[in-house]
């Protein structure tokens, strides 16, 4: 989606920097390496085209029900969408490379997770509390009728809406995109991780399989990032309700006052509060779920104490032992 792809692109670029982290720690110019060139190719030849396919085929859904069709979108926005799908990925890689070269591998992991968190939070909650309502509405399934609040999914109709969405035209396009995107990420990231382990001399017996590392990455995406986004959405929602924001569907339909100030404050209060809780619990270096992910990808968690001992790993020689 246009509103979330800037975060997703950032997460992809940052993920590729994380996967090549052990190699990037050894170079002085990470933006001149084969890893950055491969990242550019993934972004330009696979990621950006999949986004454009969705924009052309399912414009209303891709814009979170804001634009009726591609003709309704300003030219600058279409161009910006294509450009930022690449530039945000470059930014994610650059920040990730800087972090791994500084030895801050834990922060390099949080870096790619920030991208996925931002994407999921907008999908789940959005700017008006109706993110998942917009997400689960496909105009092709409703006679091309425009979305209105409550038509896509509410908590009462969530499961039935998910079931219908899985066979929608939007879902079919997403499946096609996934066939191109997911294998490209796997065949790029996993060899880089194995290459890094080999370069530092990690014994073969200690190297996790590609399947195990793929599981670890997907666990981070869906269990940690999506789970964190859902938790934050719940907290922001309840903060808003305590401040008198009211039901989002009713507010969007004009049935109750908008209460915009309280709605904005619910984000400013709820997001820092919920993220703070997450950072000292499941997302901390010793958090149960973070530790579980780290154990599936130990080669790229070089400074995480819960995987490599109390002091963590400070250099490649220690990591190879």
C-alpha cells in the first residue's frame, strides 16, 4: 500500500544489511559492495514492480481506500510511490550498514524491525483507527462499491472478513507478488548469512540451516513486528477511548463528534507507552521472543548477551569460537 510501502521498503533494505552484516563489518565503503548492488537489484527489479502491480490492479486497496482509481491519483504521488520504494530501501540498508559496522548488531536488528512495525501498525490501526477495516475491503468483491467505515471488517466480523479476503482479487495479486518477492529475499539473505559465518570461521556444526534462519526471520516479522503492532494498536485505542475519542466507525461516519485533539493525543501518549513496555520486555536483548529469534540466526546477533553469554560478542574472532 502507498501509505505503508515506505516502511516496508525500509525494512527490506535494512534486512539485507543485517543479513550481510558480518561482511559489511570488514569493509570501509559498504555502499560500494556487491551486497548493496544486489540490494538495489532486489528493490528495483522485484520490490518496486510488485508494488506498482498492486497500484495498477487494485488502486483503491493499495491507497487504503483513498483513491478510487489510478486516474484519481496525482502524477507526483504515483512517481513518488515508485521512487520511494527504492530510496527508502537504500536508506534502510545505509542505516543498517552503519550500525553493523559500529558493532551495534542488536540495534541493526531493531532497525529492520522498525520498518516492518511501521508497516503493520498502519495496516492494523492506521491514522484513524480503521486500518484493518480498510485492509480487508476489496471493491471487486462488492460490485466496485467504494469503501465506507465498517464495510471492510469490524471486530464482530473480522474472521468472516478474513476468510472472504483470502479469495479476493487483491489476495490473488498479493499471491503473485509473493511468488516473486519472498523467494528473492530468501535466496539473497540466506547465502549471505552462510557466507558471513564461513568468513569468520564458525564451525560447520554450529551453523544453522537456511530453513532455520528463514524461520527465525519470519518469526521476527510476524511474531515480533506484527505482534508488537497489534499490541501498540490496542494500547493506542484504549488510551483514545479513555480520552473520549469514541468508536472509530461512528466517529468516521459523523455519528459522534470527531474529537480530533484527543485522537491525536492518543497516538502521542499510547505509542511511546506501548513501545516502552515492549522494549523492556519481549524486544529487550534478554526478552523471551527476541532471544528465540536470535537463536535461529546466531551468526548475525553478535552482541546479544542472551545468545553468546553475559558480555556478548565483540569481534569476529570470538564469534568464530
